[in-house]
C-alpha cells in the first residue's frame, strides 16, 4: 500500500490537481504535478526568448534546468533553478503556450525520465496527460478524469473571480478547447484514456465526492 502508484490523467482544468493533492494527503503519499514541470520549462523558455517550436534548444534548456517540487506550508511549490516560480507558471501566457512545448519528443523523454525517478519505492499520486499510458504504465490505479468544457470553464472562472483576476468565460472556454485539441492530437504521448483506466466524469460532482470516489477505488485495488 505504501508504494502504490496512482495515475490521474485528463483534459485541462478538470480538477485533477486539486483532487490528486487531497488523495495524496489522505494516503500520506507524495503528489507530483507533472503539468507544473512543463509549465516551468515554458516559463524559462519565454524568459530567455527561446522559440517554443525549437525542439533542440528546448531540450538543451531542460538539460541545464534544475526542477523541483517541494512541500512547504503554502502547499507544493515549484522550484526552478532554486527560484520559486509557482505563481509565474500559472499566468495566461504560460497556460496558453505550454502545450506547444509539451509536443516535443526530446522534451517529453527527459520529463518522463525525471518523473519516473521521483516515484522509486514510494507511494505517489501523479497527475498529467500521459501518466497512465507512458510515465507509470504499471500504476495500480489509473483514473481518467473528465468534465464538460462548460463546467471546466465555469470552475476556472469562479477561481479567477475569487482571486480578483480578470476573467472572461467565453475566452476560457476557447483556451481550454484549444489546449485539449493540441494535447489530444500531438504525435508523442497524446492525451488518451489508458485501456485500464477508470473514467470519472466530475461534471456534476463536488471535489470531496471525487476524492471519496477515488479513495474507494484505491481501497478496492489494495
Ligand atoms: O496539468 P496542467 O494543465 O498544468 O498541464 C499543462 C500542460 O502541460 C498541458 O496542457 C499539456 O500540454 C502539458 N502536459 C503534458 N503531459 C503531462 C502533463 C502536462 O503534456 N503529463
């Protein structure tokens, strides 16, 4: 049970990270947010003015980049070359460009290698797009979390409003759709449900309900 691996995949803004974090807490497992790793590389490339279409430069940049997910009293923080970039990687600019960076084979190979390193001999909940299919193909529990685009945009909009950010629900819908399309149609490790994943449609579910559902699935498998 302590070394169990739980893979949570699904489209953008389906609530994966909120749920994954809570499931990890309940089980005293570590939580790995793989999207944050692609976001951090995107942020660094934008800072350095590197073209997001330039696979070789991005792969080289990643080789020179130290990426760490660390626990702090403010939750999980994303450290890039010892700088906390947790807030920077959530900007609209990074969100709308990260899928371009995540298309590249050389980038993905190195990210997957790092993600697999993090798991060795420990209980882990990992969320992303290719966890059940590529990163942890032997995960004991695989969840594919979905929700309608309308519901996902609505949730993001609510979050933005609560944080006092400007937010346009139509724009959010469009951005989410676009990101899903790139992630689902890329050549390398596209977003697909693993054959042995359990689909959880969260459109009409609250967070605690989804967490409880996943914990039940985990219990059944352990
Ligand atoms: O999960 P999050 O929305 O933060 O992920 C940001 C982006 O990173 C995704 O839209 C996708 O392009 C990429 N990603 C990926 N594979 C993963 C995790 C994220 O391609 N395992």
